[in-house]
C-alpha cells in the first residue's frame, strides 16, 4: 500500500534540512546548546505540558461559571490565561 500526500517525500526532506540550517543560522552566538534531558526531566516536561493543556481546555468553562457568578465583573475575578498582576510602584 502506497501512502499518498499532496507533495513529494524529497520535498519534505529538503524542508527539514532547510529548517535545521535556518535554526542554526538564526540562533544567537551566545546561546547555549541544550544538554540531553534525563528521563525524569522528560517526564516532568510531559506532565507540565499535559497540565497546561487541561487548564487551557477547561478555561472556557471556568470563565462561563465566573460570568454566571459575577456578571459583567467576571474579568476582575477570572483573569485571562497568561496574565499577571504587576505591582505598581509607590
């Protein structure tokens, strides 16, 4: 059985090579190379990403529940994702 795609496989390989070369070219000179991650670090990253996905997927329901409780003032009680409160200087 032959896999079909709207592009040729050699074009995919060219794109992968070009992407790697571009990443090397665009990397700042003072950037450090990342070391190989341990299995524990990979597991931690997976758990972090899975937790964020759950938060992101459930945020809409949380916001709607907040809107039901707080009405138009919902944004004061349920802030947008990735927002933070910045302390103002006195």
